[in-house]
C-alpha cells in the first residue's frame, strides 16, 4: 500500500514536469525530476526508471537547445552547412 502511494507520487511529479516543460520553466522541470529521483526506495520500479529516462532525455534536449542557440544562422549558406552537422550526442 505504501509503495502504491509512492508510485502515484512519481506519476504526479512526472505530470508536473510535463506541465513545466509546456510553460518552458526548465529550472522547475529539473527541480521536479530531481525530487522524484530522490525517492530511492523506488529505484527498482518501472515508473522510477521511466522518470530517470525522461530526465536524461530532457537534459539532452536542453543541451541540444543550447547548441542550437549558439549556432544560429546568419545567412542561408550557414543554414545549409548546418544540415550536415550532427546536433546529437550519438557517437555511433
């Protein structure tokens, strides 16, 4: 019963994170994910793993967004050149 309570809390925190993403309040998103991941008693649960994956995906999104802002295009040629650039962190 106690574990069901915490699983519901994880789902609620994930919903909060999603809401803050829509509002583009990225500091709050990070805060909510970190609160959810601080519930160590549920580390073995699927929901915990889902939140951990969502958090990692979000951090990758922020990094990609930062890279994109730093690489704005001053002209069409720069834009065309960027199409060949890999903005992901994949090393494969």
